[in-house]
């Protein structure tokens, strides 16, 4: 379905976005399209599924900043779903990233983006509270 969200960056600046979520390819992939509202410009297209070899959840994310990342997850635990990746950047070195999806109630969830230099101590990037549209 369609979702709208509002939240804040770590510096307190407001952020808003829309999501479109649907099943594709004989219901084997969940397609997740994220579009920031102005004045922000981030857009991403993600595909979520289960890896047949490992049984772990995977997600591939492609964005309008020419980025592409592969995330993994152990699934839902305590109403949270955490997708994690790490990448080496020439200017920043190894950076761990994760998205935390937290179910708050029917039709409402929180999405938090955080980064880390060691995979243990995390720093907030932003968060949004999403509500399902009717």
C-alpha cells in the first residue's frame, strides 16, 4: 500500500517522505519505493526477499545518488526488523549502516537509519514515522 511519513534528521531538521510497497514477481519480492518530499531529494527503489541459500532476509537498494547496497536481516524480533550492511568508502573507510523498521501499531511504523564505524556504536541519521494511507 501507500504510506506517508514525517520525522527528523539527527540535526533536528524535518524530513517527510512517501512509500509505496507492493508484491512482485509471483509474490517472491516485496518492492519498496521511497521518495522524500521537498526540500529533500532522496529516492530509492528496494527489493526485499528471502535468500534461498541462507534463509536470511535480503534487500537490494538502489538510489538516485547512484548508490546500490545489499542488506541482510535475521527477520522480525520484538516487533523490529533490522536490515544491516557495511561498505568501504574511499573518503570514510568502512561504514556500517542499518535500517530499523519498528511496528508501533496497526498502520503505523517507525523507520530509523543509523551508521556506525564499528558495527557496535550507532549514530542516528534520521527517522520517520509512517502511517498507512486509506
